[in-house]
C-alpha cells in the first residue's frame, strides 16, 4: 500500500521523467541536425514533443486538482519537476531553431 508521501510525489516524479526525456530527445535532434540528418532530427523533435505533452499532462492534472479545491503541496520535488519542465520547453524550442539553422547552412554549402 502506498503511503500519502508516495502519492504526493508521484505526479512530480512522472513529470521529471517525461520532461527529462523530452529534453534528451531535443538534444538528440540538435546533434542529428548538426550532421545534416534532418529527417532523423525531426523524428527526435517529434518524440520530444510527445514527451513534452505527457509532462504537460502531469502539470495540468495538478492544476486541475488545485482548481477543484484539493490543495497541491508545493515541495522541493515539485519545484524540481517544474524546473525540468521549463528546461525541456526551452530545449525543444531551441532544437527547432537549430534544425532550421542547420538546414539553411546545408543549402549554402
């Protein structure tokens, strides 16, 4: 049986994992774009977006709980999860820009 602490942290841990995966896929997309492998880069970008959606769903579930009057405890794990999510969003956005930039460079060579 899970105790209250396990349940309290589970959504935050799920968000950390999914956001971490999203960031990793974004970085892999940049690496592929650097090698002018744009099809693979876009595949990684798509995987990043899918994981980002899953992480966002975790965030949304907490927001919905709070909106229903069920207090969500803000703790260091949740703050850490939000940090991972924010970094993943930035990494995904930058990956898209890098892919576009490397495509332009490849056309000039």
